C-alpha cells in the first residue's frame, strides 16, 4: 500500500519507526552481550541461552508488530531497515576496538 502523496505526518512517523527499529537493535545487542557474559559463568548455560534467545526474539517481534499496526508493512520495512543499519554500525564499532589477542584465538585467560 503505497500512498499517492506522502504527508509530513507520515514522514515523521517513518522517522519514529526507523528510530524504534534502531533502538530495538541496540537493546537486542546489549541483551545478547549480557547473555553471553552470563553463559560463561552460569551453571546451566544451555537454559540461559535458550531463555535469552526467546526473550530477545519476543522483544524484536513485539517491536516490529507495534511498528506495523494497522497492516502498514511499509512501516515494518522501515523498522527492519533501522534495525539492520544499527546492527551494522554496532558491529563496525565493536570491530574497531583493539584486542589483546590474535585473530582466531580466544581472549587471554
């Protein structure tokens, strides 16, 4: 459903939905970081990985659902694009951090 003319309100809504997708990516990656850190120290890592995965998927699904209310799949697409762009930015930022180990090796213990 592509409207013939896009109003200023729709442009603002697209920006808000893009920001919501970006915020979802930031929260998703932060929760992933916390989960991985806890999995290493936990007594039942498989349960923690399982619960953490489904919580993150639920968070993304709920966010994308709210962005596409009313059958507006164009807003869903904008939200997913915001998620993907923020994920790529986060990956590039993380890769720019210096490491104290060689590629292919684990972190020093």
